[in-house]
C-alpha cells in the first residue's frame, strides 16, 4: 500500500520576509528532504464532528476548508482563499505529479516547471506582496493515495512541523491545488499561505493552543518516524503533539510545559523549542508524549513561559477519541 507522505517548508529572516518550512533552518531557505506523517487515519472518512465543513469531494477545497475549520476553533483568523495562490499551489502539485517527486523546489527545464521556489511560483501566478519588508509565506505538501482533502489536512496538522506552518496566526490568505495520481500512485495536495503585510495576529504576549481547550475526539497517536526530520528520534508510535502558537515575529520561551491524564502525573514528553530544535520556529513550542495517549481520556495541559518577554500561563484540557 502506498504510504502517505508529507512535506512542509519553515525557515525565516526576522524583519524581512518569513518563509515557513519544516525542513531547513537559519535565515534562508534550503532544499527540504521528503517528509512523511500520519495520525493513523487511513480511511477517507473522518469521525463525525459538529460544525465540520461539508465535504465537496474536491481534494484541494476540502483540505483548505479543514484548515480554516481548525483555525476558527482555535480562535485564529480565517484564511481568505486567493485565486492567484490557488494557481501557484495547483501548478506545483502538477509539477510533482508529472515528475513523480515530492519537493518544494522545482528544477528549471523539467516538465511542468512554474518556478524554482515558493516565492517564484507566487510571482509566476501574479500574486504580489505589497511590502518588500513585511510579509510572510509558507507551504505544506501532502502526497497520498487518499483523495480525501480533509483527511490529508488532519494528517498534516498531526505532523508537528507542518502544524507550525498551518497555524501561523498572522497568515491571512491561502490557496490550494491538487493533482491526479502519479505513476507511483500519489495524489498531490499543495497548500500555500501568505501574510501580505504582517498585520494583527493573536497579539503581544498571546498565543493559541492545539488541541484547543475542551476539544474532543483527539487522536491518540502520532507516528514520528513518518516525519523528516524525525521530531522524536529512535521512536515511532508516540502521543498526539500539543502545541502553542504565537505570532511569527514573537519569541516563545518555555519554563514548564506538561500533559497528564486527569488526576495523574505528568507524562514523559519531548519538548520542542527553537532553543533546542532548529526545525521549531521561535514563535512556537510543542510537547510530544513519549507513549500513545489512552482512548476516551481527558488530558490536562499546563504551559508556563513568556511570549516576547510577557509572562504567559495557560491551563486547558482535551479528550481523546
């Protein structure tokens, strides 16, 4: 069976433009390696959830709608769909299908070429950033035998480095494009994001969390080996990641970050911060429990730290399916 593959782009240059990616690091983009991710959801059907968007059976639209659904639940701004960004995303999915490859970087001269990197493909699609110093953009890619855009979106959200891109608070626009199956059986979904001017996000000293407070039906497992770089080396089946997301130009510092089953002791977990993990942006942090979560169980989370020097504390809970 063809395994789903996921790839996301997150590097940046503060006070200039921001390119969000899961592969690479530092102040310039680098060629990412293929990444894989899954939350164990192999069916084209997701568990029923109140308020979930009606499925259109269009991979790109359902993936885009699912991201917006989750952002709204978290209290983040909804993304406006932009036809030019759609064009850039669709062109890149087609390039990957034609060349049967998973990549953020296109090779000039190959069939389906629309631009070497994300910025080039935005330009080719006539998407224009009005400021040369205050903007951000990002990209996530799924390649899967599963045509369900909603299921692919949930897999991308589970994969923590991808989640950092999807839930950037200052993103305001997005576009999505999918392609048919490649020779090896992958259908490609590309979603591109943009902040045309770094406007309001969640605000100074503030952050959003995922899973969000009182969320139900949360998955219990994340297969860490399927994401590259592997966020939990030497271990595959781990617990569902828990994360905090401040504005892209903020800095998150963690004093303590714990998760525990209701009434129990904090679980052993791997902490991801930019200070120790270059794939984690300075504006976010996450913990990944080192064992699968229990089903039908309420978990309590506590975060204590700072966001750009402002003290930040939050306690919240979620329940697994």
